[in-house]
C-alpha cells in the first residue's frame, strides 16, 4: 500500500511512452542574413587608478602573565659512615733522609 501510488505512476508513464506517436513536422523558414559587426582595434590605455588608503594598525595584544616560581627541592639524605680502618703498626727501624738545601747562586 505504501508504494502503490509510485508503482501506478511509473506504470502510467511507461504506458504513455510506449504509444506510437506521429512525428511533428515544423516548416523550415528561409534563413535570414544577419550582419555581425567585427570588433575594431583596441583603444588607448586608461589612466592609472588612485593609490589605496592605508588601513589603521591593529591594537597591540595583552602581555602574558609571568609564570610562578617552582618549588625548592628537598635536601638529600646523609651518606652512611664508612668502616673504621685497622690500627697501624708501630714504627721500627725506618730512617728518613732529608736532603740539604742547595747553596744560593
């Protein structure tokens, strides 16, 4: 029922287009001669146009805000104490030789 009107219209159009129609004959009128003007040479060049006015300068944009200061870092942890070394031996028969100073020149 929904498409019945569309189908009926399409069938009606096909039925009418299938009929044999007599060709229409249009009498041909004698050709009329029309004079077409031919363009002539180009004219002189026109004067140059006036210079354009300069537009106004736009407003300056607002300055951005300064960023906030960052937080200070926390102090690092203390390192662990190293192990204590062993006590050294007492001196024996070690001799230390100190050279004499050279005479001034």
